[in-house]
């Protein structure tokens, strides 16, 4: 609604000059709408280095410091914009509302994460859908499934080889011992024959 003629100072209205004259726009008569399209990411830093918002970003295990900058445009009272954020995979619930328009996470363990943020404008209207960004921190190679499988297979092969080697050694020692027993028995029988 456009209101003409009332020129009293009012924080809920704006005076505008046009080609056809001066008008006053009364913000209180506007319907609060969604501010989803006004919320956007402004910055992504990995270990303090600027990065692009790449879909399904994959990071190494050492790239575990993540910084998100975000902003919601509010033309009437930008100072009253509030934010809530959550890192799915690390946080169990939404953080309390704050005016802080950035969030830093450090020493994140390997895993899959989705950072979500929503904004509330000066009229108390929250974003219907949170703004989201997903990324993955890969584990170091020694914690991957294929490395663990290789280690288990190698250990199994080594154990089997050690067992087979010991069996062969025992068989060889047994054969040598049997040969010595035969020789001793033959010597004893020969001496008994001589004595007889």
C-alpha cells in the first residue's frame, strides 16, 4: 500500500521521491514474505584458504578446518537479522539464534557433513528451507577399508607361511631323529651280536 500525505516521522515508513512527486511507503502494511532467496553463502575457507563452493566437495583428512560465511539481505533493518546453523554429522541440533554471520569448525574427523543455515528477518520470518552445503572429509589411507583388508590378508598369509614352515621343520627334525634312532638301534644290535 502506498500512503500519500502523512509526513510524520515514522520508522516503519520510507519517504521516496519519484518523477510524479513524493510518496511514503508504509512497511507495516506489507505482508511478511519468505526470505529464502535473500540468504546466500559469501565465503568458504578450508584451513584458512579460500575455496569455491563445489558440489559434493571431497577433502583430505588434513583439510579439517572449515569456515562458512553467509548473509541474508534485509532492506528494512539489517541489524535485526538472526541466523541459526547446524553441521549435520557433527552437531546434534540447531545452534541458538545469533547475529553472527559466519561459523568456523576445526579439527573435524573424517566423515560426511552438511552445513545448514537459516535466517530470520526483522519481521520475525524464518527461512522456510535452510541453505545447505555438503562435503566429505576422507579418512587417511591407513583407515580406509581397502588398506585394512590388505593388512588382514597380508597378516593371514604370513601366519599361514610361518605355520607351514614350522611344520616342515618339525617333519625334517622327526625324519633326522628317526634316522638316528635306526642307526643307534643297528649299532646296539651289532654289539649284542658280537657279545653273543
